[in-house]
């Protein structure tokens, strides 16, 4: 069952469209500037066509600075209050720790408005150091790592299982699932929310779009 769609702009595809050799991801100041511009374009598009993009539950990957900007306030003013509960705002782990004070203000603000907030970018290593509840996130995303799959009773996987339980298996999304093995791996830890090409193909085998 499809829970929501994630709307995002693929940076690598954008690089190809621009025909540039510049490393848009590795250059952190450039990446931050670029993603804030893309945030604005995304919010503008959604606000202009809510009947097209906001009729079903969605998620948006936004910068903390964007959430604290007038652009987000303008976007929020254009949508119906009932729509907010159907929108998940995803925040990257690196953005959280870049400025904890700003993140806390932004997270509390959007949750009070009615949005849900998801911590994006967790790995099997970083999840050990992150407390989802303490940070105040409603959901969290864990990156699928095929190298960990073979031995579910290894110490590494036992530690991961404990971290998932602390985070809340019912609040965890295993993402980048490109195979059935990825889903079965997550299910072994009690995870029931998944994202990735394998799921996209199951939902719509005829689709020509590749995320």
C-alpha cells in the first residue's frame, strides 16, 4: 500500500541538464545555495497547483533555512489547514547538526502548524548516535546497505536491531530498497515502511519513470 509520494529534484540529473562538470554535491556552500533555490521553486510549484500535487499525501525534503524563511510562510498560507497533516517534511541529518538551535525552532514551528517531520539520511553507523525521540522527529529514514544483509545475527546487525527499536521500528522507513532482499531485511527488524525502486516497480510495473 502506497503511503505517500516524495517530491524532490535529482541533483545529478540537474547537473546533466545544465551540462556542467561542477560537483554540485561535493561543494557544500554551492550545494546549500542550490538546494535553497530548488526548495523555493518546489514550494512555488506546489502552491500554484495544489489541486494537482497536494490531493494525496506527500513528503518534501527541505532545508532548515527554507522552513524559517518567508517563502515557506507564504507556501503555508496558500494551502488548506487539513492538507498539512498529509505533508511530511524531511530534513537531512547534516542540516540538523549544522545548526541545532535553528533546527529546533524550525521543527517545533512546522509541527505546531500540523506537519509531520522526518529525519533523513541515517546510516547503520549514525543511527547509533541519534535519538529520534529526543530530537523530536515523527519519522526517520535509514539507508539500506546490502553489505550488512547476509548475517542477521552478526554483532553489527544485533546493534542495528537495538538502535531501530530505540528509534521505533514503526517510525522507521528503510529507503533505497532496490530488491526484495532489502524489504525482507527491514521486515526482520520490524520495519514496515519502505522506499525504493523495487517498491516503485511493484506498485506500477508499467511505469517508465525511474526515481
